[in-house]
């Protein structure tokens, strides 16, 4: 049996990631706001905790997979945050999609605490997390990254280093999610154009996914869009909007013109305004475009 790890956040992504850590031989101290989510884990390998503080007690590593900057900050530095108990020299592996500024802030808090912060956001939907097929980007102290590698490799198919600055991996994650969203908007528009002109969008998706755009994003998301397959929800539109907002904000701060970022931002804002924030972000793009086109 390997060492015990703290794990905070058992959502659509966190739960299969936690399962893979258990599969790799780790035991977990888990915390989730909805405690019953832990029932899906192998109970002999899990201790269910009442707070992030408790989950981080007496462990060398604590993993967080939380949905937003504010929620993560509360889990780290709140009244019952993990910094209350995380021991000297221990490592917080932050795998959320957050702003680089938040990572810089949390890294500073860990330095004051005598602990370490490692940025490690992931690419992949819940099914990829379950299959241990996530791509993980890292940034932070080199020795800490090397020491944490076995843990990260237990959850993904590859770990790619983007330097020592704590916010670097967050920039890569935001840029990558922007590219995914831009691809979904493009595919939704192209397939809708075909459908309005008598072409089967499913046949278009199969053709493009196996020829000009022979890549997982176009194959997987293309099929979902063409088939209008929006359930089960893998990633909520309101979380996609959060990522679009991060990209838009980062572009403004760095004076980087990104016209497509505005389109994506408005597409998902429209979905939320129509009460579709808890639906899949694929539906936000796919249904959003077909609805505009009168289909």
C-alpha cells in the first residue's frame, strides 16, 4: 500500500481521478461538500473527512479538483482550509482550471506556511479521467514536480512541464480550453450550414473527423455536436462560461486581441441567460447555433 493522500473535490472529474489513485495503490482522505459522493469509492481505501483541514492532516500530498477560483481559495485559506493543518514541506497539487493570478496568490500563501504549491490542471472529459487518459500540465518548483510525478501519472496518460512560474500551466489550460470552445463553435456552425443545405451533419462529422480534422477534439466533440448528443452532462455550460471569462480576462490584461474569445463568451452567456447553465457546454454551442439558424 502506497502513502495516504488528501483529496478535495469529488465532482464529475474528481471522482474518477480519485478512483484511479486508489487503483494505483494510494489511500485517500477525501472531502467533498456532498459527502455521499465518497460512497462511490472503495471504502477500505478511503477516510471521509468533514473539512479540507481534516483531509490535509498528516499527509505529504493533498490534491484539489474544485470548480472555481473562489471555492479553491476557501478550501485553502478559509476557516477550515487545508493550510490550517498542512504540515511543513507538504505539497498541494492544484488541478483546477483557475486564473494564473490565483495560483500566484496561493503559491505565496503556501510559502508563508512552509508548504509547497504545484499547478497541475488537466485536459479531458470525465470519461477520459475514468480511463486514465488525462493530459496534465504542470508548473512550479522542479524538485516538487519530479517528486509528485508518480501521483500525477496515476491519473493521466502524460505530464508536460511548463516551467517554474506557478501560473504558467494555468495559462496553457485557459488557452487550451479556448481552443476547444473555438473548435466547438466552428463545428456547430459548419454542421448547421450543412444541415440547412440538405447534408447529414453526422456524415459531415464522420468525414471531417477521419480526414482533414483527424484529431480527438474534432472526432469526439464533432460526433456529440452532429448527433445532438448532449447527455450525460460531462462539463456544465456555466463552467465553460467561467473558462471563457478567464480567457477573455487574460486577453484583456495582456493586451492580446482575441475576437473569437468574445464570440465564445457570448455564446455561453446566452446559454446561461436561457437557464441552460447546468447543461453540457456542447449543448451551449451545438443547440445555440442550430437555434440561431431556426433548426
